[in-house]
């Protein structure tokens, strides 16, 4: 664990010569959602206060009302928070409406930009895509991965039966086709066991986040560089991915027709599922024997590859941004905090507490890779993450995706081709109306 004395040295060295520009600021407010990583950030803030005298308050709001609270403050051009840890999808609205400080020069001149994985900088901080302009520092890295029952996979009878049925050894899947076969093999309703748990929640973005994993791997995307959805959302590969996802759902435990991260862990810990998808942020519970009776035999692996060898994982997590409506002194004090927070030493400390760092050096360090059983899979995953749209119209696009995906995957309505054709057409209308695409 990083010693407090070393933290003090790092902090004082970083703040020397910049605190004058933040003169008079004795307290900083950071808004985030209500969950464990926010508690870890508060601990980091307490250590910052101990060394600098600047108090850090991490103000938490339940996930269900978090965006609404932030949006209300944006509309009022308020200064209730200095920094906000916001979802990547918020970037377009926050930037185009002027709510976030442009951090490009800061992240570039300090070298902080080069300390995080390129994918996380792109999806948590860059807007518009490919512009080289950044409005957030990647803070809580997260993405979808897999947990599985090693005891089931390594059982001699299961191994022999699987190889006899599928012609290959039972092992961690490296392709979506292999994962599908394993899900089928372990689906044994008479034993109360099912092969897989997948996201199906219709609220907000649940089923979309789950589907994105094969969708991207099979060559699908939400639109091309010209914001065209037709032929992209409903490409041949996208159709194959949707058919696969529906088939995976057929191997899921009963009652998971509206399931997200909590339900995934539940069906795993109660012994119903041989493997589940979930965000890495929720895997620590599975490593806890007080929560997961299979903790000692639980393994983890990253997303498998599509038919052309491409791998993608749906991005979760958030970046920290600075409120554009606070004073220059408070902006400088926020820069000072982020400068300190972004150092390798403090990012190591962040990871030790349970935060998911995006710092390249920490992700590659033996200390990080070995401290938790899922960290190696997480570090690998953060090199191939991909996100949903972050343009201001993301909410409209997301509603369309959720509706059609749930109707087909869970409701069994129509064909995959029909679902994606209709989805692409509605998304096209939204983007035409918004001026991204000419009619």
C-alpha cells in the first residue's frame, strides 16, 4: 500500500507553484453516483485534504436520479459542484451546451493524456470523436467481462462429455461460437442449472450494453463516419450477432427477462448460471466468499472474438470533468486535484482501494494484475472497449435500440433482420432531423 509519507511528497511536489492560482479555495465538491467507487474516491479525497488542507466532498446521488440532478444544475448554469464524474454518453450534450471545461491543453501539456489507455481517453473524454479535444480525465474504467464456474469447467465428467459432443476440449471460450456451445452444454433445467446469464433489462441501456459485445465483434456499429445508420446497424454481421444473442438468452435462467448487473450476480451466486456477463465493477462481490459461495472456484475472462477475430467490450465507467460555471480559482483548484489524482502513485492507490484505474503503467504492473482474480481480464479488456453514441441525441437513439432489442430477444417478435431494419430506419430519422444526415 502506498505510504502516506510518499503521498505527501507527491502532492506537495505537484502543487508547488500552482496553488497561488487557486488562492482562497479551501473546499472542492465532486458529484458522482451512489456506489462503492464514489466511496473510494472520498477516501482519496480525505488523503488529499490531509496533505493539502483542501477538503474534498464526494456528493453521491442514486443512479436513478443522478443524470437528472446534474442536468438540472447544467440548466441553471450552477456552481454546486466543481467536478462531476459523468457517463461517457453525456459528453455530447455537456460539450455542445457549454457545461464542461475544455481540458485539451491541460491534459496535453501535463502529459496526463499519454498516461491512460487510448480507448478510455477517446470514449470518456474526447468530443467530437476524432477531434483531439478532451473534456474529461478517465477516472473509473469499466467494461463488460465474464465470470464462470471453474469447478464446472474443470470437472472430469463435464470435460469428457463436452469433448464428445462438440469435438474440442471444454475451456475458456475464445470465440462467440465457442461461448454459445458452452452455454448450450451447461443448460440443464432438470438440475436447475443454466449455461449463461446475459443482460436483458429494458430500462435505460441494459440490453443494449449486453448486445453491443457481439454486435461490435461481428462488424456492427451504430453509424458510420457520416452518421449513416442504414446498412450499418442492420448489416449482415449485425443480424448474425442479434440472432446469436437471442440464442444465448434461450440458455439463461428463468426470470432473467429484465435483468442487469444485480440479477447477473444473483443467478451466479445462487448456482443457476455456469457463466455470466457483467461489468467488472460488480465482480468484487463474486470474489467475496461471504457473498458468493463459489468464490474460490470462480474465474474470469474477457470478451471472445467475432468471426473475423475482432474483439470488443461494451464500455462502462466514467471520466471526471470540470464545471464551466465555477470561478477561475476553483477551476485551477480542480486542475490541481486532477493533476495529483492522475499520478501513477495515486492511481496505484486508487486501484488498491478498489477503483478501476485507466493508467497504463498501473494496469500493466504485477501489483495490479495480481491483487484481484479479475484484474488481468480487466486490464486486457480496457484495450478493446467501445461505446454507444455520445452525441446529444444519444437518449433518443438509445430508446430505439432498447425497444427493438428487447422485443426481439426477449419478446420473440419478428426476425433479427426486421428488428434491425426498423431500428436503423428510426435512428436515421432522428439523425436526419438533427442535421447529421441529409435526406
